[in-house]
C-alpha cells in the first residue's frame, strides 16, 4: 500500500459497487474511506456484506460523503438519471470523479458534468474496465502495426447478456425509464460503441445509423438494438480511410462479448471483451497475412491465440490508473482530459443512435 | 467409383473450375466427361494443367457440351452476366445444373433459369460449398436445440479477402460491370447472406438495409459493402421471434470468414466459415449456458471448441450430393427444390440490398 492512498467515498450501493469496492481495496494506491447509501442501514449492510474494514465510514446520505474533507475521490454507481445532479455536486466539492457508465442521459448532461470537473480541477474517468486490461494496449499495438495489421477496415461488436429472472427485466434499474432511460444502449451498448471508437483512435464517424427492429420493454426502454457507424474516406492523401462498424447489444440474449477488428492484413478477435472469462489472463486471436492456399483449399496461416497475463483484475487496474492521476494532481499536475474525451465521444454516438431510432432508423450525419 | 457416375461437362475454365473439377474427380458418383472453353486451346490447357484424364472430351465451344448426349450435368462457372443465357440453354438440353454463385444478376434472371430447370425436370444447385461440409449440419443441430442454444436472436457475418495484385482489382471478372456487376455482394456477400438465411431456416427478413459507406471501383462495381436484415416478431404465439443480422463483405480487407450466431442460451462462432483453414477437419466454438460469476469477475462456462472431421473436401461433398440427386432423378425421383429455394432467397436479399443502396441506404421492406 502506498503511503498516501487516494481515499474513496462510494456513493450508491449498486451491485457493481461490490466489484469496484473490492478493486479499490486491492489497489496499491487507494482505499475505501466511506460508503453512502440513501439510508445508513443500507450502507452498513453493504459494508458488512462486502467485508469492508471497520474503519470505513458509513453515511446515510450522499451529501455527507461530499462534505467529508478526507474523501479525495468518489466512485459513483448511481442510476444514470441521477448522475448530472450528484456528479456536478461532487466536482463542486472538489471530489475527483470515477463515474459509472453510461456517464449521463445525453451529451448535454455529460458536458455539464465535465464543465464542473474542469472548473474544479478534478479528474474525471468513467467506469469502463476493459480499457485498463493489459490485453487492451497489446491489441492496440497490433492495430497500429501497419505491416502486421494494415489499415483498419471494419469492426463488429456484439455485447449481450441474458438474465432469465423476470426481476431483472422488470425491476432492474437498467430497464427503468426514470432511472436508466438509455437501457441496453447505455449499459452494454456503451461498451460496443466504446470499443469501436477505441479501435479508431477515438475518431467520430461521419454517419451513425440505428438498425431496424429495436426491442423495447413496456416502458419504452431499449432491451436490444444495433447500429452502424461509417467513416468516409478523406479527400486528401493520408486522410482517414473509409471504415464501417456494426454493433448489437441486448439484454435478451446469452452472454456474448464479441469484438472483431478487421484490417487489410490482419484480423483481431476477442470473445470475452468486456469481462474476460477469467481474472488471471485473457486471450485474443490474431491472424496476419493469411491467404488462401492453391485452389483455395485452405488457409496459408491459421488464426493464433495470444494470451496476456493480468497482474491485477482489470477493475483494479482502472482504480489504480485513476488514483495515479489523482495523485499526480495532488502533486501539481493537471487532470488528464483523455478520459473525458473518450466518454464524450461514446455519449455523442449514443445520442446519434437514439436520434436515428426516433427518425425510424434514418442515417444521422455527424 | 460408382458403376454409373454422373458425367459432368464443365462449361468455362474459371479459376474456381480447377477446384470443382478436382472435386468431381474425387467424388465417388461423378466424373469429368467434358471441358469447354471459348477456344479449344484454352480447354485443352485447362485439362492438361489440372491433369484431367486423357479420356476427357475437349470442346472449343459451350454448345458442343450441351449437344453431347453423354453429358448428364453441367458445372457452370461462367461470369454471372452469362448465366441466364447458358443456364437456360443447358436446362433446355436436359442437362442438370450445378451453377456457380452468384446464380444470376437479379431475381428475375434466376427465376427464368429456375423455370427452365423445372420445365425440363433438371436438378438445380448453386455452387455454395460450405453448406455441404459436415460441420454445417452439426451446427444446425445445435441451433435447433432449444435448451443448449435457445432462440436465435442475432447473427453477424464478415466475409472478406484482399488480393494485393492490382490485376485482381482491375481485371478480375468479379470486378467488371459487364461480367459480374454484383461485385463483392454477389461474390462473398452471397455467402454472408446465405449463412444468415441458413441460420434462420431460410426465412426471408421483413426489412433489408444497406449500410452507409459502400465502396465501388471506377466502373461502379461494389468492392465493399454491408447490410442488415431484420425479422420482426410475429403477432401470434409461436410466430417467428424478432432477430437481427448484419454482414460485411469486402475485396479490400484481409482474409476473414467470420460467422457468429447468438441465441438466448448459446453462441456459435466460426472463423473459417466458407473455406475451412484445412481440408481434413473444421472447428467452431460453442458456448452454452454461460453466466457471469459472482461479482461478474469472470464466466461460469468458457467457449469450447468442437472439431468436425471431413471425410472428403466440402466441394467434393457438394458434388456428391448433387450427383446423388441427379442419380435419383435418373431412377424416377423428382428434382429437389430445396436448392433453388435457397438460391432464390439469397438473390432476393441481394436485390433488396442493391435497392437500398440505390435509395441512399433506406430500409427496404420485403
């Protein structure tokens, strides 16, 4: 443990907070300092259930965490509709902000959160964990290898899971319009879009289109939907290449976390993109320079599996990176804007998919 | 070798004819009886290059094959624009028809070919090889397992290959508007759409949409494009489920033959769908009943690899099945309509994608 770990206040006791509080505990440069729920009892129960140390402060309101001068940063897994209020308040109280995704109901709300973060000099990061897995930069390295991978041409992401319990589909916050109006698009769709933008070095597409046939629950919240993103070729030499991406996200289909990225000379394929099958390591498949053999009877090169070992779980890596940035700020650095740019672009594409859906799946030019 | 093998006439000496003539030779119930090109010399060279037996007749025109009473069936790998003329003529001459894909430039032309086949009682089959690989029925068996796989929800297919030689992109028949006006959509797009329809038991979608950003060569022929297919839920109990499929096909990207099929309880994933990496066996990945572990730290079940051994190459299996059907007809059976229905539905979807492209990627209701 570092000498001055970043002291986290956890605001909200959602299921995901269990995983992240464990990660904060596992991280060498952070510690869980306080937990708040809307009632003291719920916060207490969360602390007990998750075996948090007795020293952790238990608060029966979010305000108390924000008023505590010993809290350096907050982790906020509240329902999305509450983000704009509480995240801005946290920033105003100079608390660094690890905000669960989707970061806001729309870009305008996120802009307000980011503006408050900027004005108050606090670090912003959304809770996307897979970006912090060591597999991710390893893949990026290959994507940027113009010889092995070539130029990026197409991407597909499918992120789905299925929870048979009617309780999930009827009562989970992710499917309630007043809590998480973005539904599956904000939940696992966030990862699909995030992966696509990550692969394109955060380049916004020229056109965003929702696929026909979205599925909504009785309250109108999206349960399954898909979309496409298109980048047109630039007119100048060295401008962007034309690229196409498609994604599909669903609460109504078996666990599937596929990501495949196709270049002129290589293919990268992950089957457990957001949550690796196991914590200790994660793999992907890479094919480079494959051709068909004589008479097209087979392939000259078969896809090969590349395994990447994790020293810590990906959510611990996320917390460590966030705490490292906060530590840097405590020593005079500026916040790192990379993370707010990432989140903003995802939120912009989510807005465009929703606009396309509203227009009957027409193309939305960006 | 069977006692009375089906005697094939090969009409056209395209590259693919080398693979199929080998398959006809390997098949226990067929034999290469004649080869025709537009010139005797080209046909002769093809026979020599491919080590066809000396007994094989060499013809310098397609008509001669069709007039030869000893030819039972023709394999026709001509440029697509020539199919309607020569396939109808072949049927009229009572030759059974193994027609290379895309079967025609549009549904109307294919209908004429199929009508001629029906009127003359000849068997029709297009040259899609993967349908005849033993992996294919094995996957179908799992797809139909309502417990292991559940209900089909989404499909994605990427079929691309890249031929660096400028000769391909400029001169190959697949990119010339007067020869193969469908370009990549008729070539590898045929497989994407075929796989999607196969997985849905040949159910036509309600809506077909082209993805924005298709790439065309200077002659206007498609070099890369994508699309989505949507099946809406039926109004009655037991009607079709809503489903979504996307595909991407390209002549401008690395060899990639991905097919993934997602159900409520299972996922099936192939990475060498159309042409298996090797001839002797082919694999796919199957995940069934996977959930996230406690705290979503991993998966309860990892995808497993299933290997299926091939007794003969898939194109040999195709020829054997075609020859078997022809043999049945010779013994009094009717032609099997399944194959013409398959081809028709693919051709209908190709027409719809082209219509959507013409309309600026608007949704086309079927």
